[in-house]
């Protein structure tokens, strides 16, 4: 269901909070947040499945500079991983209302807490987010662009924790690459792809194992894409 179908938020929620989270955003207007449900899912599953299982957006990007009305989210609609940007209106130091169009049709609110952010949808369902990556002052507008490198690197960070918990090396050591990112690829048929500047791998969860594959990119006009892969390493999960 698309956002335009959300009804107007009916219940107003007031959050009492300390000044730390507010000061952090004043110093660094643009900050990225990740859904704690998504993080919890990555302890046992891979990004494609966790995107589907997470209620609402799994990544949120917010610009709180004085003249900004920019708010961006990344979520999964069926088979598609999308980034969308919307407007917001500041109601208080800790509350922002989000709108889907110029007619101010409201579909949710953001409540800013101490080191946490709460996204309330039109059904009054709350999702909790924590910050990730670096806060920064960007020149680009969230309304027209999305730098998703942050969350794909955060996927690697969370997957590393899952590997280490099971007494395996970090992915950088396993793949012999220092710089890695991981995303759920729509173009290749909703599969988990780990990328380095030099190479790509597929990662799949099969029964009680996580399997890493070497693979070749399919021909450009291959529909559906025909992927040739071979097992690189397999780990009991």
C-alpha cells in the first residue's frame, strides 16, 4: 500500500526528552537512523528478508536545519526497495509531523528522544530508530537525492556482529577485502549482494547455513537474469 493511502494521524503524542538528541541534530542537521527491528532481524537473517519483515521504513534520513522540510525513508514495497522523500513541519523541539503532498495530508509523526527517534504512522504504531554512520552537513537536498552507502555499510557492520557471535571471522577477513557493503538487489531478482571496489558476492541463507558465492554478472538483456554462481564458503547458522 502506498503512503498516499494512509489516513490522517488521529492521536497526538507528546514526548518529554532531554536536550542531548536535539543538540546533536542542531550541530549536524542531516542524520541517518536505522530501525531497531531491522537490526534485531539481522542477528539471524539477511537484509532482503529483514527488509520485508520490518514494519514500516528500515532506514530514515532527516534534515533538521532551520529552513529544511526534508525527510527521507527507505523501505520495501513488495519486490522493490525504494527511497522516498517527503515534507515535514516542526511542531516542537521534539516533534515533527510528516506530509505526503502539498495539501498537507499527514501520514505520521517523528518524535525525537535521547539518542533515539520514534516514527509514528497513521495507525499510531511506533517504530524505534537509533543513529548510525556519521552526522554531516550535506549540500544535496534529500528531496532529490539519496546517499544509500551508509546503510549498505551498516548492513556489513551488523552482519559482522552476527558472524562474530557465531565465532567466525569478520566478512572483511573472509573475503579478503577492506571495504565492503551489502544490499538487497532488486535488479538481480531480490538477492543479497556483497560488494567491494573489485568484486561482488552473493550471500544466501539455506536451511541452517549462510552461504557465500562467487558469481558472474548476467548479460545486460537477460530477463529474468541468469546468474552463474559457485560456493565460495559456507557457515553453519
